[in-house]
C-alpha cells in the first residue's frame, strides 16, 4: 500500500499541510486507507510532529461511521469528552460533534481546542461531510511559527503571566452558553466536583454559574519539547466579537466584568491591551494556511502544534469533529 500512496505538500512560506491521497481512482477505498494507517502509524505521527496536520483525501469516507473507523485506526486515539467546552456545537454521537454552530457570516479566530482549560485533547479529527458552497475553509497555523511572528513584548508578557479566563454561564435564557449545555448535565454537584478536580474557581449567582481559571500563555510540547503559543485570550476577550455586540456588552457589564459571557485577563488579573489582542488575531490569520474542503476529507491535527479557525461561508456546510 505504501507505494500506492502519494504524499504531496502545499507550502505557504514555512507552513506545510501533508496531503495523503490515492494515486488512481480504483484505489480510492476506505479499507485501503485503514490498511495504510495501520502499516504506517509511526510515520503518520512523525508527520504530525513535524507539520502539525495531515489530510486524507479521496478515500471514499461517506459518513460518521467511516469517520470513526479512521479515528479508531489511529493508534492511541482514545475518546475525549467535550465537557466544559465553550464552542456552540451539537453532540451527534458519543464521539462526534458538529465543528461549530457559530453564525456562518462571521469568521472564527484561530485557537487550540480547549487551551483555556486544565484539560485539552491531544489530537483533533475533522471530517468534511458537506463542503460549503463558498468559503468555509478551516485555516491552520503552526503555533511554533506564531510564537516567532508575534511582538516579543507580547510573548514576554504572556509567557510570564499567563491568562485568567472567566465565564458567566446562564441557568436559563441569556447571552452565551448555559452551564447545562457546557457540562452536559443538570446536576450542580457534577459541575462542582469537576471544578474542584480541575482547579476551577466557581460560585453560583442565583441559577447562573461564574467560573474563573488560570492557564498558560506558552507551553512546551510534551514530545518535541518545542515552545508553542497556546492560549485563547484573544478569542475569549469580547473585543473579538462583532463590533455592535461588543458595544452592547460594554454598556451592560463594564462595571461587572465577571458577567461577560467570557473574558480574558492576564494571569495576575490585569487587563490585556486590546491592541495586543488584535495583533495576536492578525498574526494567527497571517500565519495560517487555508485549504478548500472536499467531500470526504479527513484531517488530523496535533492540537498543541496547530491552531485552527473557520472562515465565513455561504450555503450548507457540515464539518464534524472528534477529539482524543
């Protein structure tokens, strides 16, 4: 099978996305891909450590059942629960979620999944079931390169102080996510135990839940020992929202910032300059590689090495995600 696979590279400056695809139409089989993955597990992990992402294209992946077969063939791909996740998404099966349900007319800033938390997935698996009619790319940016491209003053500050994330989760209708959907439970004791186990400060305000957690700005990859930019400060800060939404939130919560649906400070509680947050977002997008989804594509990301986002789109788009 090795000789029947071509490995090509799309290169933009120093950004590389490996594409593994069959050479001929009669080789476009899911079974062929699964065999290839089994025979080349170490090589695939090496590509991920080097480039951060691998794309499988043209292997006749037709639905969620096929998608899970690809994920399960990847050695060490144990399931990861999205409990405490902040993205609006729907749970389709015990292992698969919609990638996001954020309004399609807006971009989603690049981020490492759940880098605001004490627990995050090591790998992300994306599956393109229905590509968008127009747009809808998933930009990918190497977090090692982001670190090099950022203003050294920003890097120094985030490296020393880290990030303090706060969230205000409603118990009924309101801005942002509810604590029930965030933790997939209606049992407050389950949430309280999770918070205590994961060093998340919390308190209840009537039926609403207030959370506060400190996370890193920069970490070292556990295998390569390379430093990577790893936080969601720019995405958590409300300045990343559409202008009219941010202005409304400021009129409501400027004197009670803990009531923002989510907010980000430096780890010591100081405000992060908005010009820093804007530059972080811009560097992410400037560093990113964009590729057009095709039906049946499956992408594996090393979540610590590669940040991801989403471009605006038109038409229907169904891209699913599974974590491990």
